[in-house]
C-alpha cells in the first residue's frame, strides 16, 4: 500500500505526492529476492549489480502496488530478471534487474 513515506517527495526524488521511483526499484529488487528464496546455498546470497527500470505511470497514495520478478537467464554468477510493478489500474514499471551470486564471508572481507 503506497503511503506518504513512499512518495517522490518523501524520498527526495521529485516534487509530487505519488509513488517514488526509488520505492519502485526497491519493490522490484525485493521481488527478485523472493523469487530466489530457498534456492541459494547456505553461506551464499545475491547482491544487486544493475537495475534498468522504466517507471511509466504514477500511482497515488493509498493504492496497492505489487512487483513480480521472473528469472530470464543465468550467465555464470549473474542472474538476470525481468521485473514488473503493477497497481490496481495496470502496469506501473517494467525492466531488468541483474544480481550476482556471492559467498557472504568472502564478500564481507572486502569491506574490511
């Protein structure tokens, strides 16, 4: 459900009180994680590499938005998803999200 905290104004991405593009991107990335849930070995996960989203229609506060992800292909460690976000009136956004398989401990070592 789109709330005031989800708007372009609240997220600093615009001047209108509609669903902000950063929230659309977050919803689509969350859908990719949901699509992978239970399918990744312990000690591994995925991280975002790239997001290409077209936010094609505004969604007002109070309307429900759902995001879906479909794994299109695997290229080595890269997982390429098609994503869509829809509200009660139809398509809100569509695009691609690429995630990369990583070993958590090895990845976190790079932050130290």
